[in-house]
C-alpha cells in the first residue's frame, strides 16, 4: 500500500495556490485586523440609517467592504484547516477569524433592523437611486422578509435563544457520533469497527452476511436509544413550529421556503410526481433482486453495487482531458477555464495525513473557486467527483464575475444543478465512447443508483419531514410509535412489494442527520431534476439553449432561484422537470433490464 504523505511532503503542484486570496501571511493578518476596524466605523452610524439616505449608503458601502474582506479571510483560514486538521497554526487562524467575525456581527447587527424600520415607499425610493444600484437586490430581498420581521425587542429574544434552539441537533450529533457504540463486524480482515462512517461501506460489501451483521447491530443500537432520539427530533419539529407561529407564517413549510421565494407547490409537486412514478422504482428493485440472484430482497441489499468497480487507471491529468472532451458541449471558453484551473492552482488533489475526507468546492468573490479532492487514479468515481466539484466551481466563477458582491452568491436550491449537470455530461460521454460491455453495465447501474439516491430517496425523506411537521401542527404529538409507523408506510410505498423489511427497518427515520436541518433535502431532488432537464436541453439544442444555460450560471444571487432557473429554460414551479428526470431514470432502468450481467 502507498504511504499517506505528511502535508509538508506534498508536491507544491499538487496543492491549491492560495495566493489568489493573500500573497503573504502578513497580508492575511492585515485583512483580519480590518474586519474589526471597519466594524467599529459602522457602529458609529447606529441610529442614523432611518433618517438619512446618504448615511445608509455609507453604511452599506462599509458593510460590503467588511463582508468581502471577511469572506476572503475566513475562506483562507478554512481552506488551510481542511488540508491538515492537526496543524495548530491553521486552527489558530480559524479561531481568530471566528472571534473577529462574531465581534463584527455583534457591532453591525443593527443595520438590518434599522433598514426594516424605514417606511416601504421611502426604502423603494432609495433603492432606485443610481448610487444604490449595487445594493438594490440585497435591499429587495430584505424588503421581501419584512412581513415576518418582528420588533427589535422580539428579534433580540430570538437572537438570545438562537444557540439553545440548536440543542436537539447538537445532542443528536453527539449521541450518534460520539456516545453510541455500534460494536464491530466480522470480516476476512478481522473485527472492524462499525460507526456512522463505516456503516455505508459495510452496506456496499458484496458479502451478504457482513451486510446483515452490520445492519442488525447498527439498528439494534438505535433501538436502544429510540425514545431519546424520537424526543430530540420531536423537539426539533416543535422549535420549527414555534418560530413559524411566532413570526406569523401559516406553517413551518412556508417559513422554510419563503426566504428563497419558493412556492409550496414546488415541494408538493415533487412528492406527488415521484409518487406517480413509483412503479419504475419498484421495477429497479426487482432487477436488483434478479441481478444479485437473491431469493428475497432485504433492506441491507439495496446499496451493494450491481456491477463491481471497473478496474481502470486514470491519472489526474488524463481525467482533466476526459472532462475537457465530455464538457465540450458547454463550449471552449468553459472547458479552457475549468481545465486550466484544475491543472493550475484551483485544486488540492490528493490525500495527505490530517486532510479532510471527501471533496468540496469553496468558491468566494475574491480568488479562485477552490476544490478539495482526495483523488485516486484507480477509482473511476473520482473522475465523476472531479466533474461534480468542477461544476460547482464554474458556477461560482461565473457568478462572481457577473455580479456585485452583495448579490453574487447563489442559493442551495440552485447549488446542485451545475454540478449534477456536469456529471450527466460525463456519463453520456463515457457511455457513448465505450465498447466494453462491463464498463457500459457499470456506468448504467451506477448512474441509476445515483439518480435514485438523489431523486427518489431524498423525496421520501422530504415527504417524511412534511408529514412529521403537519402531524404536530394538527395536534398529534410525535411519539416514537408515531414516527416509526409513518416511516414504515413510506418504506413500503417507495421500496415496493419485492422488499422484505426487518422489524427495526423503520428506525432509519431516526438516524438521518439532515432531518435536523428542516426542509432541506428536497433541494437535492429538485437540483438533479433541473440538471437532467437542462443537460438534455443543451445536448439536443443549439446556440440559444447554451446561452440560456450561461444566463443561469451568471445569475448568481441576482434573482430568486425559481426565476434564475427559468433563465436556463426550466420551470421548477411546475412538475414537468421532475417528470422528465423520472423518465430519464425509467430509460436507465430499461437499458439495465436488457443487459446480460
């Protein structure tokens, strides 16, 4: 086995180049001090915003300067800590940045409150002044929130309660990640620890006995703590409902969707459209049972790969050239910018000791849209990961280049579109250019599983969240029995008649961390739906369709997400994009059914 290098031993060419943020450490220190310096200047304006358009403009300019500096300072510190968590100097930078940011927020929090106190007509007049052009969208979104902003004293009470309101989420994390002991699993390599992290690996193991043992022990541990976890989740739901009612929203769902101006129909259309197409999902599970040659399909059989990982080697530089070809429908400008970035400074490429696992893209207004990878040249999925994170980074690149700082950042609703779009183009390219039947089978099965995990499974989670909140809003407490009963109904509906569940299978509803970030998971489903629809539109269209997609990439935070996606040619307020994605999944299932595996 290769030795995992220390950070200091990694070649400079394999690291990202952070000088696009700060040329020297001293430059970073100077900028860190400026955060507090500008916050102090802003604090001198307290009480002056309401009655003076000029004072308000001065505050907005200072606040923009402070936030842009803070973003760069924070991004630099964060990126350093992800490359070596054990480096105390990196932790020190992160800690000092957090202290400065919190202090600045405390000194400047009056800005939003005072702007909200300005009469609406007066605020609109100011927004339309030429000098306010860079802040108009920021102020429009602030005005959108006004109906649900409370008095200064009430908002202060909410702020004071902010930390304690996250207790359920923190307690769930500590309980499931630290305190709960899941034991070990017998493998040919010996007894291996079963944890929240290793559980997914065990579920992918080709040995069914290993999968069964891991599954049984994992959920047995949750069974031992089911009442505590059910109480924590019920408390989290109660917090959502309290906040919604206190602010005057008609429901917790409306409160969650309102900031992005997303109609409730988007959420409900997603659930109803996926439900109308569950027969195709059931067909896929029947295929899984057949391909795996099982007498009965169990819940611990649904994640093991239908085709084993293809043995191939793709050096990093070769992967970049594959992306250059696969993403060519987006034009030479796109591929040149991305590939040059992947080769020259955007990416921290390989694993080293202390480096964060997985992958991410961290774009900011200043500097490169950085990408962290742990690239392995013998894992084909890592090429897809490169395409995915490259999509995020190009979205960030175009957003930052095309908008003022105060409205450049796009929402989470839009975030997964460009990344999944790139994955789909890569899949189409590799499938089209292979004559190897095993490779074709691997690509089709892997893609179908990925779409299922993002579209169907996240929709099931979204339906569960909605049901849990509506039960409480209509007067039904969330006991462990109620939660398990509702989740089991969903399991049976989504997995279909081929699935044989264990007694403890419905405990899955108690282990999903995303449920403590309420009404979040549906964005994965809408994101992949938009991406699949847009990739078809670009691949089968011409110049105008490509230009529309670029309008979306460049829109940043200048529009609400539904409007931003309409620029690209997809209307997520209607069920058609969801149906199109489901049709794409049905086509994958049909192709898999014709394979000789």
